[in-house]
C-alpha cells in the first residue's frame, strides 16, 4: 500500500473528527424529578486533531480512539448529577481534552426531553474549548 509522505504544513492546521448522536442517560437538571428519574442526553463532538501520523502509520495508537472516547463521554454523562447543561458540557470537554493531541473540541449537549411545557424540538448548548496555552510539547494521553 502506497502511503503519502507528510507535508510540512503549519502546526495550526488540524483535521476534524466528528462523532454525532452519542445517546447517554443522566440525572441532570434543576428539578427533583430530573435527578430522580433521569433522562436522555445526546452528545455531538468535534475534535481538532492532526490525522497525518495515523494516516502514515495506519495504527490506532497514533490517533484518538473514538470508541474509547465515546465510552468515557457516556461515563461523564452518567456520573454525578449537575443542575445545568453548561456544567455537563464543560465536563465533557475536559474528557475530550485529556488527549493532548486534541487541539480543541466542540461539544454539543442536547436535552431533547427537557421539562418545557410548550412543544419544542430540542434544547442544545454548544461550547468550544482549547488546550491550555501553557501545555507541554508531548503528544498522546497523559
């Protein structure tokens, strides 16, 4: 198999890995029944990564293992209840940024069954978070 050579592109050029529609169960919300009964949350993730090392090596170790990431995100949603989806989104972004190869992440938390009296399609919050500016030059998970 012919593998293309890596090009010397600027370090701020990243590819985007997107995972859409991760269904999770959590007990988040400000109302007692939300915490007691729980509800469905749907998570969308976009990660900025340089996919060239994985493309060149064709090894999972050289990229973000999105199967493992989805499990970790589901675990974060299922963890300790919080009142706000803002707090939940921040928790999920922290999970995504544990892998130092992820330059930034965009996290959307959907709360399709939010306790709203009027008919609605979805409640969603999208945040974007970057790695800390003072991070080291190492790659891979810490």
